[in-house]
C-alpha cells in the first residue's frame, strides 16, 4: 500500500478513535457504615462504622432492621476523564456498584436471606463513619436514629434503583445504578456521593464486606464514560469515520482484484 495512503489511513484511525473514545474509572468507598435498630430497638443510637461487614435487613426480622451508607469520592473520575477527553468533552455511560458478600459470623446480624433492596443517592454527605464495631459499638458516628432523623431527606434524595440479592455468603454482585441528575452531577463535578442501601421487601438480609474488611473486598464503584466532541468537531469525526469506511472498502476491492 502506498505510503501516502497509509498516512491517510493512520490519520482516519486516530480521528475515529478519538470520536469513539471510551474510558473507565473505579474507586472504593472512602467511608461506610451500617446502622441498626437492634433486636429490641436498643442499638438505634449506636455506631458501627469500623465493622468489617455492612448489612441490609428488613424491618421485622429477629435482629432488627439494618441499613448501610457508603460514600465515594469522584474527584479522581473527573480528573481522569478530563485528562483523556478534555474538560466537558465526555459523558457518563454507566455507573456500577460492586459488593462482595461476606459470611454470617456475628450474632448481631440476621441470618442471610435473598431479597430486594433499594439504593438511593443522599443529598447530605456530612455523616461521619465512626469507629464502632459489631462487637463494640460507639456513639461517635452515624447511627440509625441520626441517619433517618438528620441525613435522609425523602423529598430530595434520589432513587438509583431496586436490586436483587440472590443470597449466599461469598462472591461479588454488581448493580448498574440509575443515572439520576444528582449522580451525574456528582461524577462530572468530581464531588462526593453518598449511597443509602435499605430493604425493599420483608425478607432480605444481605451481608457484605466494608472497607474495613480489606481492600480486595471493599465496596467499589465503577464509572464508564464516552467522549463527546465539541460541535465544531462533529463534522470532522463524521468525515473521519466515512474516510475510514472508504479506505477499508478500497482495501477490500484491491485484495479482490490482485
């Protein structure tokens, strides 16, 4: 193939690659905690932010209701995508939450059971993780009472979906979150995002690893982004794609007529 044609093809491939660019970013939670009422309501003011596991459990189960909160920092995602695509030249394609199931090893928890749970985006990120554990709770961080009484606002918090926990005490489960306006804003601005996980039925009891349980199993959020060219570049991208198609067609024609 002539050198000139190779040069044109290389330029078309480069331009087309920029038009169709895709990138991903993953980050573990920077804070997380479970909160619970306890079997008789006696743990509603207790903090469990340093426990090795997090939990979701329905109201009415023997050991009480459990909810979990996770906080993620999206500054790294914004910086990464800006570096690759340019500031404002990308859009979010998907956001996925990954949780690693953990075994039932503390009588504070309900027995593990399959079921449905909700994920919502909280508008208040000021909750504190705290230092309490499943064996030694404290009062220096978020609790069941403070979560629902101070940090949750049902009028402004945004639903990110209802998901299924298939049961089990091991393995990873991935959940593709709804792209609410608030979540998109948090990612694109590089802000913090707090997720609340709570029961959506009367049976679910989900136990999964916290960030204190080890880096390999910590809650992880992954963002997929794609390039969005400036309006002035749209025509160039289209031309590059057409040129690429024409060059490929010409190459196939040349091979058939050798």
